[in-house]
């Protein structure tokens, strides 16, 4: 099997779990054996030139399935949300670089909004070593809280309006916890605050960047992002190919 493989995969289950947010489970045994938390797939919709990049939320290697939780953000994802169990779609997967293995470290998993799903796979590997701190706009937007708990992670929720859990920024809630490493995914302002918290604690930090990815393999410039090399020189890399997970010290958050 080559690096960039596509297969027709059958939808085993679909569910709407919040307003505009859908949970899809694909039968994809070959991809499930290869996938790592933090990677993504490009899903081809018939009649559309560009595939839709969706982060991998869950990996069941024994069951041969991949789980995706995505939000409707345009015509493509709105069309994707219409598919039902039994339908088949072409997946290009697994793509990108995922989170490192940190089973022996107490790891903070901090996500904002639709940045939460990519962290669930990492929680599955970490088990009780995971501290999941999840941020949302309000109670209605909360997703996957029970999923993180079932995996053994200490799970905390913050909401912007205080309608559920901690009232305030997710990074404020995270600052109350003890941890030895950080995995994060969410909007740039949150990632900046997460990196500052990790620097303050002197712990390694890995950020999953949210960018529009067209081809998914680094052939286009749709997800070009400024990075720093080992000597501290600025250059442009691709979120899809060089990431989406990066060591925080390499990322330029503008």
C-alpha cells in the first residue's frame, strides 16, 4: 500500500450530535491499521473537484473503523452531512503527521470547539494519563465529553457564557491542572495561550493547526503556513504534509 491511498469505504453509522455537527463511522480496516491520532482523511464527494479534509476522531484497529466528527462549514460539508449509514464514499487516508506517543506522561489535551475531536484518539492511547480540558461557546455546543470520560481521561469543560462547567477561557481552566506534556487543537488565539502555558511549565507542547487543506498531500499551496526551522529561520511549510501536528516551538501564530 502506497503512502497516499484511496479506498471506497462504507458508512457504518451516522449521527447528528449537536447543531451542525455530525459523527460518522466508516468501515476502513486498512486505514484503521495505519492511522495515528492527529492525522486526517480527505473525503471525496461525487461531482466535486476538491476533497473535504476531516480530522480522524477515533481509531478502532480491531473493529476496522475510523470515526470522524465534523462541523458544517460550507456547501461541501453540508452535502457530506446528508450521507447515511450504508452509503459509500472514497477516502484518501491516513494523511499528515499526528501526535507523538506519550503514554507515560500526564498529558493535557486542550481543545476548542471543533478542535476537540482530533484529541479523542490521543485520549484513547493515554487512558488515565490524559487530562482533557474542552472549551465551547455554550452548553448546546458541548460534544464528546462522555467519550473522553469513558476512555479514563480526567475531563473538564469550560464554556464562554458559563452555561455549563467552568465559566471562562479553556486555558484558564487548564492552568489549574498538573501535566507533563500538552496536545492542543483549536483557534489561533487559544493555541497562543496554550503555548505560553506550556512554556511557563517548561513542558513539551504539540499543536494541531486548523487550516483549509485542499489536496491533502502538499501538492498545492492552499494550507501554506509560516514555520521556523531548527536554526530559527522562517520558511513556509504545508499544514497537510508537514503537520497538521507541529512542535509548538516551530509554529508562527500570526
